[in-house]
C-alpha cells in the first residue's frame, strides 16, 4: 500500500536558520509529489509540486524540494527561516486514481526568535 | 479566477443534532469535489469525493453523508452527530489529473460536538 511518512510531528528552528522538513514515500509507480502549507485555522495552500523533469522544484515563499527516486524522498527546505513560516506542512503523493492523494501526518514548523 | 467558499466557519453542536456544511466553487466547470476531515494531530482524512452531479464516492464508513446537487456545490451532512465527529472539515476541488492540476482548499469549517 502507498504511504507517506513525515519525520517529526514538530520541528523547531531559529529565525534565519535552515529549514528541513522530511518526507519519504512508498509507491509502486512513479508518483506526483506535493507539499502543502496550512496556517492556523485556514485551509491548505500548495507550496510546490513535482511531476516530471528537473528534480529540484522551487515553490512559493522561498521553499524548494528535491525529488530523490533512489531514496524515495521529497524533503522540503528553505535556506533562512522567517517567523511567518510558522505553520503546518503536509507532504502528499498521488494515489492510484486522479482523485486520490496519499497524505503525510504533517509537520508543525516552529520558529524561535 | 477560481474561488471556493465554505460555510459556516465555526459550528458548535450538541450530540445527536443534525449537520449541514456547504461548499461552492466559482470560476471553473465540472470540478472534482472533496470533503476532508482533519482531527487534531491526525492529518487529513478523505471522507467523500465527487466527479459529477449526483456522483458521490465514500472513502470512510461513518454517519456522515455528502451530496452534490449542482455542478459546483458540495454539501456534507449528518442526521445525528457523534462526539467523534468533532474536527476541522475542509472542502477542496481539482480539475484534470495530478500531473497537471492540484487540490484547492476552502478555508475550513471547525465543528465542535458537545
């Protein structure tokens, strides 16, 4: 069965430090990969996605992620954290149909001043 | 541009009472529509999706139901709420395939069942 694992339900970094949120997936077919962000009491917003081509994907707000097929990973990074990055981040992969996404449990990013 | 509206934003209901959450999408035709639930610390759970008017697929057995009376309207209902129905409910829409599209989410409805 397909699954998505996000390592760490909470990640805390200092303002200005590197942000690294980990996502590993299992899939029997090459997936499409997504990162979404959710600010408190709001819906989710797409940060970036990988479909085909270049494995380093750039998204909004300075985030990027790299698809590593050999490691079945799609980790999210940002060189320098801002206070406004505090939110919950979800990794998702395409399922067996056009209507199914497999979601990770989410990682809450905490930014320390 | 496309927008999605979801209401009410907040709802406090007693156990055993009915529920109706509504979602409408503007600016697109024949979208795929979804209802997700987000319980505290448990990520996103797909409840229902719909590929067309009157077509509803249920992902998880529960005392909730969904209906799609119009192309861009999706309704989540319950006849009798349970305590376990508390959570944050998100409506979403998509078009095309995941290779070309994405999920667009509403602002969510927070339901507390007491």
